[in-house]
């Protein structure tokens, strides 16, 4: 069984870079990880821990690559009470109210379906980090600690 499934929504690759950075750290900690850049609700079957990494596009919309996951869960809601998750949202704070909106949308959807947030949402601001993967560094230590404890390997 995979220790962590990372589901990615990306337009220009920034979210993929962040997801790959997290995946490398997870594997270096001795845990298994599966990364999917075109996620669907089928990826949640048999899964106990998911990390959602997504950018926000246009005026607060989900990237095309992660829309199927969101839409499937909207059209055919499933109970996610056995699932824990975290969200990393990429955005640009100059967009005001739509800053990191895609990540917030997924966070709300997973919570509404009963999933438990393992950590508060991490927002990576394009105005602060030119390379989005740099924005995950401080968060990563706490995440790995939670992940190891969650998987009973600590």
C-alpha cells in the first residue's frame, strides 16, 4: 500500500515541481509515494492519505488537469471519512479574492465529503516565490513528521 498519493493540478508546471519536491522528500524519509498529474476520483480508492497540489488559473479556477477529480466528486459524491489530506495551493496574491482559490475549493470539497485535514492549507504566493518549489521548504519538515506518524513509521 502506498503511504502517500499526490494529486496534481497544474497549468505551467509549477505545481508539478512542488509535488516532485515533496515526493523526493517523502521517498528520502523511507515512505512510498505515487504522483498523478491527471487525477480522477478513482485515485482515491483504497487511499488513506492524499496531498493535493494545485495552481489557480484564470479568475480562481481549477487547472484543466484536476477538473475531472473535482467534477466527479461533485456529480457523484463519495464519503471520504477514512481519508486524511492536505492541500498546497499556488497562486498570486495580486489577484485578491481569487488568490489560491483552486486549492481552497478542493480543501472545502474534501472537508465537506468527510475527509480530515492533516495540516492547514499551504499557500505559495508567486509574488514571494519565483520558483514555487522553494515555497514548500519550511512546510516540508512539519509535513514529513505528520506523515511518518500517520503511517506509524515514527
